[in-house]
């Protein structure tokens, strides 16, 4: 029996092991795009996704304030940095499949599903790249604690489609565009060519993921006759727990469709508070 896209999403969300989850994610993405190429797209379907995705027993999840400090000039610090990125990428796999299943009741063009299946596929690749780098550095995913912050954004926006687009790709993933160049420089100083190549791949592809968020957020604003900038500001203030912290990678944010007047006012408001 052929699964619907929503069933595929729940299949991924219900798989605990990171390597198994991402392998399944990539298989389902290939199935979706093969059907699209044949001109016979799969049904989107409707299912109820789990409140939380299945997770391996490790890593231990801590509140961000309880996370140990990283010292990137040391091997242990670089291992911790790779581990943190791997954790973010695994969460991103689940977030992208979750948006497909959780909001399948909202009528959207097929291009929406193309974008998020592609993003989930790329995040799966990114997780495996980071796991490979960890193993090359004599570590592994699960070897140290990780934070539980990213899935909180999913829980907070579980009933708000536009809120999910505003907070996950347009805030959390956009933050990756700000910080990844500095991470690449850490590994450049350490002479770790494998980590540099992996992070450069992630950096290039994450621009597209932020762009998908911006594109479909603006699409829904147009559908509902709402001003995108004002709506974005209101949703981020409602759902995002924390400040938007400069410096911002304005060039890459602009490439992804995020103009400065979307995020700078939020940073200024956070500073005033």
C-alpha cells in the first residue's frame, strides 16, 4: 500500500534512532520526488502527528541555561560544537516533517510540500554529515548533553501555521545563517577540513530553508490579506522566547527573503526590555 505524505511524515517522527530516522526521511523524500517526476503526486492525506517526535535515550536533554560552556579552542570544545549542530539538524528533520503532517488540513500548493520534503531531506543529510565529523573526532551523537529548546517552538506553534513559519525557519534557522561562518572559522583554525566542508554544505543549503519559510509565510499573508512585516513581528513577539541577537548576517538573510526591517525592530525591542 502506498503511504500518503502525511503518513510518511509520521513514520519519520515515530522513529527514534537518529541514523534510522534520517535514512527513512531520505527514502520517503526520494519516493515523493519520484512520484512528482512521473506526474502522479502522492496524496497529502491527514493524520495526527505525535506531540513529540521519538528520540533515542541519549543525549540527555537539558534546559539551555544548564548546558555546559563550550571552549572551541580545544578538541572537547569542537566535539561539543559538532554535537550541538548535529542535535539542531536532527530537530530540523522532525520540524520539517511535522509541519507537513500537522498542517495537512490547510490547503496548500504542491510546491509547499516540494520545499519542505526537500528541506527535510537536506537536514537528514546534514545530521549524517555532523555524525560523520563527530566519529572522525572520536565522539558520537549522544555522547554529551543537548538542549531541549527547539522543540518548544514546535509545541508553542502546534495550532498556528503562520506562527510555525515565523518562528522556526524565519527566526531559528535564520540564526544559523548568523553563526555558521564563525563556526567554520573555528574548524579552519584547527585544520579540520572535513568539518569545514560539512559546515559549508550546511551553510549553503540553510539559506534555502529560510527562504522557504519566508516564501510561504508571505503566501499565507497574501491569502489572509495581512501585512507580512507587521504579522511577523506580532507572531515572533507571541511565540519566540528570547531576544533576536545581533550581529545579523544581513547578506544571507536578504538572499533568503528576510529584509532588515523584519528582524532589527525585534532586536531593538528585546534590548529595550
